[in-house]
C-alpha cells in the first residue's frame, strides 16, 4: 500500500543527523511532534532535549540508537547510514610517529591515532601492561609545540614517567619531578612537569596560574570521588587546559561511577547530569540510608556511547598476535631509608676495598639487598594495590621472610602464599585457590619454594620484589605463568629501588640471561662470577 503524500512529508520531517558536540559525536534529532515519538526518542541512550537552542533532541551516537531511529522511520544522513552498516563510529587513520628511540606496536600507534583524532581529549583505557603511557607520550612527541605539559600520577609512578620520556626520546621534553608541599614557581620552567596526586592540593594555585597546554592524568580513577580534595584541585587546574589525556586500566563497565569525573573533563556535554548518569549506569538503589551508586547497569549501552568516541580500550587477548611471549618492564621506586642504605653501602665499600673473602662479601651484599627492599616496600605495596584495582591477578616473587609476611598482612583477604613454611598439601590448596577463586588475586611466592613445580596461568603478570643470583631462577619463576594454557602474553615487572645495589644486580642478571638464551644447552651462572662482576661494577661506578 503506497504511503499517502501527507505521511510521506511528515516522515521526511523526521531527521537524524551526525554532529560533533565538543569532542563527542552525537545524533541531532528533529521530528514532527507526537507523544509516541517523544517517548521513543526519550528512550534512546543519553537523550537530551535542547529547549533553548532551537528545540531539538540529541542522543548518543551508537549503532543501537541509529538502528532504533531507522526503525522509527527517521531519515538518516549518509554518515549515520555508514555507521549502521559498519557498526563503528569511525575508523582510525594510519599514523606515522617518526624519530622515537624505540619501536611501538601497531595497536599502540592506533591508540596514538585516537588521541590525535580527539585533538588530545580522550581516555586511554587499554588493559594494564599494553602501553597507555607511550600512546600518550607519542602524541606529545608529535606535538612538541604543545608545551608546557602537566603529568599527574600516583607517587609510585613519577619516576617511571620520567624514565619513559627519556627512554623513548620524546621531543622538547626536559622534565621536572615535583615533590613536597611548598610550591616554588621556579620549579615550573621545564617543558614537562610531573606531580603526584598526594601533593596536588598544595600546588593547586601555582599549577593553575602556570597555564599548561596539556594535562596527562594517569590512573584517573584516583579522582573518582567528587568531594575529595584532590578531585576539586584537579578540576580547578584543568579548567584552562585545552588538551586532557586521561589514562585508566579500570574497566568502565565494572565501576561506572569511578570514571564519571573523567568523562566530564573530556566531554562535559556527554553526560551533563551525574544523577541521570548514576541512575542509568551505576545500578542506583536506595539502601535505607541514602543512594548507593557503586553498582553497574546498562553497561553495554555505556560502552557503546564512550568506545571510539571519547575512550579507546583494547584487551591483551585482542592484540595477542602483536605481542611477544614475554614483555619486560623496569619500574624505578624511591626508597624511604636512604640514610640507612648509605651507611650499609659504606660498610660494603670498605669490605670490597679490603678484598674480603667471598662469604663476607656475600653477607655485605645481602645486607644491602635487604635494606633496599625495606626502603621500597611501602611504595611497592602501593603499586601492587593499584595493579589489583585493575581486576587482574598478579604473581609476586620475593626472597626474605619479612617481605612475604608484610605482603600477606597487607593483602590478607586477597592473597595466598607459598614459602618454606607451607606444607606440600597446603601448596596445592594455595595454587588451586589462586587458579580458581576470582576473589584471590595475589600470589606471593618465595623464589626457592614457589619457583618450580606449580602452574599459575590464571595470571599473566609477574612482579619481582627481590632478585636471585641466577637468571635461571628468574626464568623458572616467570614460567609459572608462561606455561601451556596461558592465553595471554606474560608481562614481567621488575620493581627496582633506584640508586641501589638492585639496579646493578638486575643489569647483570639481564646481561647473563641474554648470553644463556644464546646457548642451546643452557649453562648455570656461576654465583662467584656474578659476585665478582658486581663488586667490580660498584668499584668502577661508585655509589650514585
């Protein structure tokens, strides 16, 4: 039956058009008024009526919304028709990032291309370990004119950001790392300034007055609580900053309320009302005392709105083909007992100068190693806590009993351990709990007791807090996760106390491992040989 001319005319008046609202793509909707259509449009995700701007509706630019508008008889523009066919809002163009010191993976270049597409206003949400840091830094490398830059991160990551900037050779990137709560304007002369969340409030006015071009906020769920001082500080600082690159490995679908402030900074018009956002996506319910927004609801819809518009997120399982079997990273950590460490080091130097026998030197080095791990332990615990917030499981290897006990005290309800005190029967219980219980996310192992004979493939991340004399032991520990049944690349994290014996041991172990990897039958590293090289290196380099 042909459509009457009047009905055809009314249908043509009902139009849907793609447009950019700030950094967020949305759909502009105009139609001839009927109550049924109003109710249908109101039901679209993130719909909003613009009363004072010409009386029209907008909604999120998602495939589901486009399909619903098509079903309702709206005339779609060409861009929306193409999106409905492809199922995506936009394809990212290839991007060239010349003159970096290291090579990026293709998916990391795609991440940088996404930052470029959004003009430096987005959330990089890749799973932990995939390189969100370099995706942000590569964009800064492409735009050396966009200075000064402010990088905000947890305290335990400040040195890592500085190290990554240097390691990748980012253009126009002299760095100052801020510390303390007594701001000095003279400290803000560098192209890139790095500060931790804990001291942000004290520096708020100084940073606000400095007029940064770019803000990079790592682990942006740190300002999830609207009433927190750090959140108020970062909101004040960011008001005059044109480019905002936020990073978080925490999935939005797990805790939507934690990323609302991040979404607001990037695109204020996308979710203008927290009340509406919370009731739609945060499983809002009244618990008898007040509203609880800690849940999640309509997560598929939320992902459809933010993915490839203001956020890009890739999982390890999605980019496995681009990754090597093992990925190594060195995380520098400051120690909080520097004076004590220096005193122990002075004793070590005396023994080394007097050519003491091997047993005495081993004791001196063990004292240094123990002092170093004591000094970094508080910061290492913060790193572990932050890692577990991502939802992934983690295997941590260490040596000294006091380290194992301190970690078990900190993570009692989420951790299991295997050290010399655990019986054979309880070893199996610990392994099975870690492998099968989603609530047990941390495995703490002594390298000798847990380095062989167990499988820990429910984790694809291994962290070393202490270091053995042999690269063979490192390999054995890593291979608890890197076994048949592992579906992801294994990421190895070396948590190193900066300017300590640990850095020198790690370099020696790494060089020895490269030699061993080239020998087919494998040859055990001689402890005495490694010790001699370590002493020689300390004598030549002195104490940094």
